C-alpha cells in the first residue's frame, strides 16, 4: 500500500476513534485488559483485593470485552488476511544468516518484555502516544515522536549486529 494513503487512513481512523470512543488508538491497553480478565477468571478473590486489579474488575462487563481488545484482534486478522492474499502467509523466523533461531527468539523475547514493561511504566505504548498525541496536535505527541525515533536510532546502533 502507498505509505501516504496509509497515513491518510490512519488519520481518518484516529478521528473516528475519538468520535466514537472518546479515545485515540493504541494496543498496550488490550493486553492489560486480557491479563486482568484472565487473573479475574483464575482467582477472583485475588483480583478483587490486589490494588492493580481491583480497580479494573467487577461490574457487568469483562475487561476483555473492551474495544481495544477487538481492535488488536482486528489487526491480527487483517494481517493474516493480507498475507494470505499476497501469498506470504507462512511461519518463519526473520533473521540474518549469522544469527541462530535460538538467539533471535531470545532477543525478541527480551525486546518484547522490555517493551511491555516500558509501555506500562509510560502508561501506554509509544505508537498510541504519538498517534493520539499528534492527532490532537498535542506538543507532547510531537516531542514523543522525536524522542521515540531519536532514542530508537541511538539504541539500534548497539544492537545492529542482530539484524545486519
């Protein structure tokens, strides 16, 4: 897809998200909702008393039935459908030839864990912060964009051997 057209679609979806839900787009809240619902299903007494969970459980609706969960499920389904139509639907580990599968999977696991921890410390994921912040012309959204990409380029220098 043309990247300019994709940017226009993201902008339109952002406007629709604000109009219908009062919130911008993001993904980290979906994982949090699934974790809260899972802990509540396994041990309701614990979830009702632990400070992190008790504010999010109870009431009529399951935390897993938030619109963010369905947003992420739609992204996953869309990616699978798109890959199938493009003839690229296969399971593989993308990596350079000098990296073993084990090393690549460990690096991906560590990176994913750091992203998850960081998104919770930052109270949301970077993409949601930038898209939602810039969508409402917030200075923090633009500063976040500079920090995210600037930090990414600096950190990437030290880990470049994992993909070059």
